[in-house]
C-alpha cells in the first residue's frame, strides 16, 4: 500500500480536468464514504453498477472499490477518464474513485 502516494501523483495528471475537487492527498483512505466489493463481476456489469453507486454519492466523495476482474486494471482507469470521475489510486484489486463534481 506504500504505492498510494505514487498513484496519487500519477492520477493527479489524469484528473486535471476536475476543477474544484479536493486534492487526492486530502483523503483518509481508512474512512472512504462508501465501499463496494464487486468480486469477480465482469466489466459491463461492473461499470453499470459503479455508475449507479457513484451517482448516489455526493460530489467529491470517495469510493473504495474492490474488483477482482482481470480486465479492471485497464477498464477502470479508462472508464474514469470517460466519465470524469477521478481514479485516486489503483493497486489491483483495490481502486479508490472520487465522484466527479456534477
């Protein structure tokens, strides 16, 4: 888990398009606003459920996602870029996603 700060530094570049969101370093990983264990759910079903879960959260809140799907390391960063959510950290199978502003 020591890779968190490295992930934060690299994810800051990916999330520059999210003005107004708190900096990733401000988050306490021990206290995310929501957690979800998606198990080995496949990409299509996973991103649909992820969309619904993030939609129910407040802007800027942090979701800790556990996803065992082997495609998740490529699928989740791409999905975050497409939807505007911030991938704060990723260390398969755990992903920290910050809900976009609106």
